[in-house]
C-alpha cells in the first residue's frame, strides 16, 4: 500500500525538520519546501496527498501558494492545512476563500498535528 505523501512548507528550518521527522515516524512520506516558490513547484511536481503550509514565507506567501495549488488541475483537490502563527481575521477569511481545510496555530502540539493530518487525509479519501 502506498504511503500518503505530505508536503511541508515552512521557512523555519528547525520546525521544518521536527515536523518532517514526526510525520516520517508516523509512517508518512514527506517532501519539504522552505519558501513559497519552492512550495509551488514541489506541490506541482510531487502531487502530495496533503499540504502543510505556513502563511508567512519568503518568495510567495502561503496564500499565493494555496491559490496556485487550487488553480492547478492536478492539485486542485489536495487538502491544505495552514500551519502558522498568524491569527488575524483577514488570514482566516483568506484561508476560507481559498478552500483551506484546516488552520493550526503555532505553537502546536505534535499530537494535534497528527490528528489534523489524519482527519484531512480521511476526508479527502472519502470524497473521492
């Protein structure tokens, strides 16, 4: 059985590494990007099953990345979960408008992260 592939996009190297290690330990395949432009290209090339996406990244914001993922035919249905410290109303509204499935606020518990990932992968599978 194929492992679910998760794209983790965050510009904080330590956080990117710890999230990746936690997801790999939980049995997921992980690809990473440390800026918005790389996140767009990685999503289109790798076609992940789920994207964990920071909003405040160099190159292109998480909002821009989410929009590009949604507008590409092969990634349009991929669940996107924001993983960010930004909690302003405008960010929540933008996320909703882009079809972002979930919003995890930093700092977060790794168990919470895994529960959100599992929930969104289950929902995506049920929708197909």
